[in-house]
C-alpha cells in the first residue's frame, strides 16, 4: 500500500494542515502529470501515469477526515475498507434512529426549516466531538485505541450519510 | 523532423528549434487545424484560403474526396457521402437507427456492435472516415508549415464516453498522428481566451453549432481546469433557425404546399444568406429569383421572433447545467461563445442577459476551439518549457462494474480528477476456477441496463485454487485522456492474469492493428526496412536516455541492479547493430523492464528534492 502521508511529505497524523496539503498537491501535479512528459519515453509516461494517479487518489484520501483516518488505520494494520463488521454501540444506533425519524417527519412539522436547522446543529456537534476523539485516539496508537478509532470512523460514516440526507431534504423543501 | 531530439523534462532543445505540433477541432459539421507560429495560434487555410473543412467524405470507385467538394456531392450521391461522421463514433447501428431513422447509408451489418458503411470504395467504418478527414487536415498543415507533422492535440466534446474517445484516438493513429492529448472542446475554448492565466472562478462555455448545442460549466482553480457539468441538446442548432426562416419566407410570399416543397432547398439557402446578412445589418433584402417572387425585405426583429423559442431552449439547458454544477449564475465570472450560430446578435444578447455579463466573443467562434487546441499542442510538444499551466480533466461519467442482480457498482465517480487508478479485489466462487469476466459500464444510473456498456474484460490464467482462496486484485486505470485500461493479479501467487478486452462498441484492438497494417501495405516493399530503421532509432534513443540518466543517478541502484541493467543495455546495443526488428524490440522490452525501478526512483528523487525545497521555503 502506498503511504500517502509520505508521498505528500506529511507526518502521519490525523491533524494535518489542509492549506499545505493543497500546496503540495499543486506541486506534485507539476512534477508528475503525464502532460509534463508528453515528449518523454514510454517508460517515463508510464511512471508518470502511475505516480500521478497516486497523487490524485492520495489528495482525495487525505483531504477528507474519514478517508484520512481510514488510511491512517490501514497503515497501522486496521483495515476498514469493505468490512462487514457491524456497529455494536447500541446507544449510538438508537440516537441515529431518532434523528432519522425526525428527518422523516420534517415535512409535517409547522416550521420544517427550523427543525432541519436544529437537527443540523446537533449532528454537527456530534461530528465535531467524534473528530476530536479520533484525533486524540490516533495520536496515541495503542491496539485498544486503534480499535476504538475504527469504531469512531464507522460512526462518522453514519453521520456523513445522515448529513447528506439532511442536505437533500433541505434542497427539496426549498424547491 | 525532430525524431531524434532527446531532452530531459524541463530542458528544451535549442530555442530556435521550434517543434511542430497542431491542434485539431474534429467537428460534427466542419473541422479545422491550427498551429502556433511566431507565438500566435492561428487556423491554417487550404489552397483556396478556406479555414473550415466540411466534415464530409465522398467515396467513389476511384477514391475519395474530403471537404467542400464532397459536400457538393452529398445531394447527388448521398449513399456514398458520409456526413457528420462524428455522431457515429463509438456507437452501434441500433443507436444510430434510433437517433437518425432516415439516413441514406447502407450499413454492412445491422446487428453489429460497430458501425460500417457499404460505400463505392468498399466497407468503411466511422474511424476510417474520421481518419480521412484528419489526414486531409494533416496534409493541409504540412503544406502550410512546410514540414512533416505528427504531434497533435485533438478536441472532443466534454461528455464523450470512453468508446467515443477511443474511436477518435484510433482515427488519429490511422491518419499517422501522435495524439499528445485529447482535449475537451470547452476547455480548449477557454484556453484560446487565455483564461488559464487570468482570474479564478467559474467559466461557462456556450457552444451553438449548426446542429448541436452544448453548455459546459468549468471551474478554474490555481491553473487547473475542471469540468463541473455539461449539458445540451444534440438536435438543436443554427440549422433550426434556417428552417424556421425558410418557412416564414414561404408564408410571406404566399407559397402553396407544392411550391414550398419544390423550392425548399432554395428557401433554406436563401434563409441562411438572410440570417448572415442580419448579423451585420438591421434589415436584409432578398431576391427570390427561383419563384419569380421578386425582392423581399426582412428585418432583424422578424428573425429574432422566429428563433426565440430555440434560444429559450438553450437557456433552459444552461440553467440545468448550473444546477448540476451546484452553482448560481452569479458565480460565473466569464462566458465564452463557441460555434458559428453564436454570431447571431440576438443569441449574444440573450446569453448576456441570462448570465448578466457580456460574453467573450473576440475570437471567431468557429475557430476558437482549434486555436485553444493549438496552444495546448505547442505547450505539450515542449515549445514553452516555462509554462506552468496544467489542464486537469475530470472523468466525464462514472465508471462501474456489473455486480449481482444487474446492479452497477461505482469504481470511479464522475468528476474525479484523472489520471486515476482504483483497485478492487475479487475472488473465485468455484474450485479450480481460472477465468472470470468483468463487465465495465459508464454512467450514473444504478442499473447496468441504464448505463452504457463499455467493455467486457475476460481474465484468464488465474492459478487454480479452492473456491474463495484466489484473491484477484483488478486495477482500473484511467489515463489523462479519460481512457480506461485494466490489469489484474492474483495476490497470493503474484501471477498476472491475462486480459482480453471485448469493447461493447467500436473496434477491437486487433481490428485497429489490421487497419493500421492495411493503411501501410501499399508501401510493403520498404515497410520492413522502415520498421527496422525505426527500431534502431528507438534503441539508440532508449540507450542514450538511460546512459545520461545513469551518469547522474547511478547511486539510485545497488550493484546487482546496476549489473542487470547494464547487461540488458549491452544486449540491446548488440541487437541494434544486427538487422532483426523483432530482436531489437525484445531487447528494448528487456531494458524497459530492467530500468522500470530506476525510472520510478528517479521520479521519486525529483519529487523529494522539490518538496524538500518547498518546505525550506516555508520555514
């Protein structure tokens, strides 16, 4: 597996400087884009294509907190991709169900936009808390912490999905 | 011919030695070729001073004609005159029958996945027809530039799928052109206006041609062009204006149905003339000699009323494209006009009031795409080593694979920056299974049947194992032109699976190879000599490049690696002195393999050096 942190010469950490990530991305594009090797040998073009693909993928992975955490976990031997592990935290699941119900019933509310705003705020809060938790767990990577971090990533995925659905509902109500 | 030029990336040849490269706008109704000369990108003319080449090829028993002459023949010999071949690239006969039910062509096999026409010159497919147009343009460029030209940038619509892009590239290969890049048409138009060096923000490219309308929303960010969304109507254009006006003229002079039918072609061509006059003056006079109807006068306002519904239709498509891009009209910082029909003043006015800003129109809207392509070709061929601009394209349509129940599972989402590679793991479901089939589709819908089938990849040579024990890692690689290739490896054994590609539309690889061979067969006598010479030149090129690289970076290899590489280089040197083309090819391949790691390490070294420099700057 390619270590995207080293490709972007970043320290392996959940907390990264996004501005510097984006600067390095532009720099790496200039060094690896196949257009820069249009007059080069087939081999140079091939190597550029491989490296540039990694640069593009690495940028996407590192940019978003969830995929960044997943990548960090994978580097530490905890593979989350395509896993079938189910969520065990029943409190979290109950909470999710409540929020989903609230979202489903928003149409019948008197002030649906207000309900959505409130829901948005609560969900954002939980998301921020999870991210902070992730950052501290990944900062001291013991085996137990890694497993808990993996659980946090799973939760964040739930939350991202919910946020997308809230946004879609918002758009539908505005139209 | 600068075949032997070798320079490290970033270092150009001597400044006076400009390398030749052309930009080609391979259009539906007409095509153009442009090149940068003395720092200025301009379209090149034929011997009659014409810039536009009608995208029409007429096949006769004697040969073929391209352009205006062929266009004249279209009405006389419709079955042998292929018009607007671009619509047929990467399409099946069924697609074409569905979209254009009354075409005058005789298709060779109605059921085939790839199209071929029966012409007086034999069977021709859309790739060959396109190649004939490209060859004509290449010839024009060589006459005009006074030297052999092989390097080209060719434009394609932003929404072109893999099969259509591949078809364009195959046509170029047949025409003897090396495609440095397939460039999206709207990106080319934006480049022509130098928008890459200007402000950042969203650019709308409004392209109204004779028969098609395209709207593209691009985002420019730090020298990076990204296509956000595209839309349009493949059956809406300036031709509709002409027909509407023709009918209005007929009404005006009181033609009955018979007269209307009898004089329809004259009416349409009269309408075209009136439309063009009205672009420059508020009224147009027309002598209707054909119906003895005398002279009539038409005001611009009359034309405006007639074409308003069509323009409204284009603006609705613009609104949808903005919505798809998730941006508002206010975010648009520039509007670029492309296509001859944007010369009509009312079109400009309406576009201006829709976007709330005056569109850019200083470059001839027929030429702007070719001009942009030429600018990019000049950069790619290495004439502007200091140019920092980078065109990052995105994948226009999501790539996915067929899974259980006819569902499409997305592998690479649309609007992902390319090149990109994604790996997916598969396992066998039967003991001893040695082959599997992967069906790749392109599109946004969830069901495979609603997406466009791209190809079926058959993997063979999987080592026999118990069911579920073989883990096959399949890598989907999309290159900078948006073209897909697939490779596969069994993980535990490291065995590379063989892959046969069965494209769903268009031509298979061996068909292209056969066509290439056939196109060269008239010169069979010196072909072998030429191929040997080419391989010897290539061998010299490979060795020289490696020697200079080793002189700098020998330390990147350990003694054993270096010994292996130097052995293969010695073999290649020996092979190049003998006269077996195949031996040289094999020796080049061996050197290529042995030096792959070296090439990777050199690139990583340059990356590390640059990034180290960057972090020092930031201290």
